[in-house]
């Protein structure tokens, strides 16, 4: 997972994740985990990630070590996905699904360098 770089494919189209920016990380001292704030593909996100998997698989987004993930389109301030140890709002568009899939695939690895 790379950050702050823009790459294009053969058609000069950006792919999900090419513009990932992590703007802030905050380690929690009481319950573990790290809050990650950032932007990707014209969306803002906030995620709570952990170095290890959750004891209960249902509390984790697709085996990702992410227990909370909020995704918003800043232009209209619409929440387009929200996972809080389970789906509150499933992704509302193909782009939102692609962002969720991208973050689930590697955000915790990026944060914890695993």
C-alpha cells in the first residue's frame, strides 16, 4: 500500500488507491488499535485498525483487522459506507465498495508495517 503517489494504468486512468493520503494516525492507549484518518478517490475516511485479528470474526471487516470504517463524500457530506463491528451502512456505490475493498486489503498492514 503506497501513499501520496499518483499512478496511472495503461489508459491513463487512476485506479482506486493511487491517491491514498493518510492525514493522521492516533494510537489508542486504553483499548489498543489505531485511528487512521485519510482521503482516497474523492472520499474521506476514518478507520480503527488493530495489529491483530478480532477474537470475534463478526467484529472485523472481512478479516482486515479493521473494526470501524466510516466513508464520506466531502462534496455533499453523505456517508457512503459505515462499518462499526458490523454494517450500519453498506457501501452505496461501486466506488465506495472499491474503496472499502482496497482499505480492507491493506490498511492495517500499512499502519502496522506487517
